[in-house]
C-alpha cells in the first residue's frame, strides 16, 4: 500500500454563510421586526429570530427570558431590543452559546457584564479565551474580553427550568467544533441543534477547532434518538426542520466516512480524493461539496493514529 502522507497545508478564503431564508413551516404568529430581523412564534411562547447572522431562539418564561445564541455582535443591540419587546421587559436570565463562533455569541458583550448566566461547553469558553488562526477561513481569532466569555460551563449535560418548561442541554461529540451543544425544550418538543444540522449546504467540519466526521456521525445518531416525528429541529440557519433532515444527514455522513476511509486505506492524496467526486450522490441535496470534502479529509488525518479508520494501523 502507498505510504500515507499528511495533508498539504494551504489557505482557503473565508466562505461567507448563506443568508437566512424566511421560515416556511405552517406555524402561527409571523411578524417583521425592525431593521431586517424576522421573528416567528413557534410553540409555548418560544420565538425564532432570524436575520442576525445565525438563528436565535427566545423562550419567554413567567419571570425571565432564556435565549439560545445571540447573532453577530453588530446586530446585538437590535436583537436585545427585540428580545425585550418579546419578553415584555423581563430580564434575560440565561444565554446559551452553542459554540464559540461570533455569530453565536453576539449578545455576550451586552449581557455578560450585566451578570447574565452564559452557558456553554468548557471547550467553547477555551476557544473564546484563545488566540488562534483558522487556515481554511484565512481568519485570525482574538480572545474575547473575560467579562464577555461564557461564565457557566459544563462538560456533558445539564438541565434548567423556565416556568413549566424544562430545557435539557448537552454535549455529544465533536461536530463543527469540539464544543457544539444542543438545547432540548422537552415540553415544547423543540430541539436547538445549532451547527450540528445543515440543509441545502454541506456542514462544516472545522478540524482546527476539533470538528471531524466521526464526531459528526455520533452527534447525528444521538440527535435522532432524542427527536421524533413532532420535533421541531432548529439549526443555525434557515427554516425549522423535521426529523427527515437528520435522517438524510446521517446517510450523507455515513457515506462520507466510508469514502474518506477508503481514501486513506488506498493512500490517496487530497487532490486525488477531490478528483474522485466522493460526494456526487448528495450534490442535489447539499450543493457544492468542495469545502466539505477538504475539511473531511484534513480532519480525518488527525484521527488516523487513533485507529479511527479500520484497517489503517
């Protein structure tokens, strides 16, 4: 067999995320907020806010408000004003960061100094406090001020109450980063999955911050076990999804694993792997696979010594 060689290092331009589409599910209560922020009421006094760079979920309780993700920093004041309107002036008691990326943490700078509990995986806080470069984005990340970072971190699971609603949250495995978390509102049957679910474009497996195919498969399997036919799945972009989108993603990720495993077993380079068109069967569902295939290949390399690929070592 040909000798394996590490991936070639080169920089990719930053891929701008697709604009959020308007929600298409038949759910009541759609309204338009100021300055291009869209709001849709989901279930049990929970609202989905779009137009801030990433989806935001606002859950209004009897005495306080819980928010999942915060959009981009430059939208934070508009978002906070909207949240205050939705919550009739009730304080934001809890804010979740589903990973470290700026489009999830825009409210931190406003709410952190006010003493709001900001919940995230411990790895997310570590990335927020780190100085590093992501080569495939050609982007440098600087540490967030300490007062803006997550201040209530965990490793596996947690739970809290908002009136009669219970919000379970947890970490499954490495997907987009090594700190992606879900928030599951059990009574409303809404599962916020952030960057662990993608529709219309391939997910990003950011190997620089811990993402990889094996973790993505494990996350998707576990999310499927949590969900049922009535579950509303809220990802970082676009419409709420039903369980069928998770099922399709599981098929796609299992296919991707087998393809990249075969590439390493046969000693193919990244260029050879790309040329083989490994994700051609899923282009109709997810679009251009080029970046996904590159991240898939590079991220898998770091797990080969751990015998993640059967038959390699």
